């Protein structure tokens, strides 16, 4: 029988090519250019990887329906972690900060309800100044920061000259950042301050969401471990990176499909419009909901896409270069990822709030 060598060679070529293609890393189809001094990263609709690149292994749970005494939470508004892994949980209705060690053992309660030094009216965030080994507690209603040392001893109070302060952050040098709302101008601005709350830099001015459209775009921002200020105003899918001096460094965009409001969401939005306003509720959600960044520079953007199988929300993940690398699912509300640990506010099977910690492993 005559052997057909060309056919065999062709088959070997095909199988060899398929194996080589299977071993190739997924290709990013975006672009990175410069507009003046600003780096512009344009991402396509699809991420680099469709695989599950983030593996979470549950390590610790605090709270829940079966918890006792100090581990019962009224309503957790925020949490943060110091360099030793101690967890500080803001229990807003009880106007307290509850500290737990890295093993989840209760350590102490900081503050109490009141108007005096070291007391809170409505605490909303706890922020660490790791350089000064202190932490701030933002009181939402009184518009003030209370400063404590790591032993929980009150140091001083710093007032904020703003109509409303909803969010704040602290960079590696101890500068305080907060978003200042002005109802007179209907704008919100991110300010950088020194320890005495003197404004030394500002980052844009963005319109407030109108009362007639409660699902309109709202400003979201954070400060990275490199002291970059990351600002997102989701009228468009755009994320802006500023230097600590207020200079625009980088802009990230992504092509996306807008998510339409469900009938229930639209009905609830219309009901929330004040009687004095005519509803102008959007047909679609804003480009995204919120964002946070881990200490390795991964940016997580909370989208409006649900994952019914895992009963969670989809987050777009961007690497430190700004490339859209994957989508991940979080069941609860992830607050931060620090030293390869994810800290999240979730609910147990009975609807009680719990704080969970996961070991994070990247597969990308």
C-alpha cells in the first residue's frame, strides 16, 4: 500500500498547531495610547480571560444569627484592617467600633453614642493612618473625624467644612481625602487635606444625582496603595487616575452593554421620588455601580450584572496596567482586599449580617 506522506504531515501540522494554540495565553484586544501626558487604556467588551481567575477560601466568620454578645451586629456600615490583621467593624446604629483580632476574637469596643469627645452620632467609616499608627472614624451626621491611637485612646476631633461628607480615605502619608457635597451648586468634589483638614488639592466637580432620577450616575472614588486617586463617574464607563498632586495620569474606558432596570427596580425607583418632583427615572442603570482597589493594584468595578447561579454580582477586574482581565462574582459586599485577604459584609441563611474573611488566590 502506498503511504501518503503529505496527508500525514498535514495532520501532524494541524494537531501541532492546535496544541500550540491551546497553550497560548489569551490575547488582550484593547489599546494603550497617550493623549498628551495622559495614558489612555481602551478596553473591549470581553475580558482577556473567561475563566474563574479568583479563588476564595473562607477562613473566618464573625457575627450571624447564632452569635453571642459582642459578635452581634445591628448594622455594619464599614470595616477596616490594620497591619497586624486586627479587624475594626463599624456598627452604625450602636454607634460603636468593635475590634477583633485576626482570629476573630473580640478585643474591645471603641466609642459610644453621644456628642462628646470620642463619641459618635452616626459613625460610617474607619480609616487607618499606618504611618502615624492611628485611625480616624468619620461621623456622618456631625461631619467630623475622631482620631484614635491603636489602643483605642481618643486623641482629638477634626471638623470638616462641608454640607455633607459621605465617603473618606487616608493615603500612605496620612493625608485625608473626603467627598464634599454642595447642595447650593448641586456638585460633589473630592478634596485632599492635611491633618488639620486644610484642603491642599481637589479632584474635579461632578453633578449630584437628581431627586427625580434616583438611579442616575453617582460619583465613586478610592485611593490606591500608590496614593493615586481613582475617580469614576458612571455616566460613561470611564475611570480616571490622578496623582497625589491632582494631575491626571491615566484614563481607562471599556465598551459595555447597558443593563436595563427590571420592572420591580423601576417601580421602586419611581416610588422613592419625592412627591414634589416629577419622576424622570432612567430606563437603564448607570455604566457601573461602585469600585474598590486592592493593594496589588487590581481595580474591581461593581457592575449591574447579576449571576443567578451563585446569587451574586459580577465585578469587572482590571490589572495594574488598566487592562480588563476578567469578571468575578461576589455574593456579599466586598469591602477590601489586603495582603491576599478579602473582607466582605454578607448575610447568613437567616438574614443576619456577618463579616467574612477569605484567602485570595489568583489564577491569571
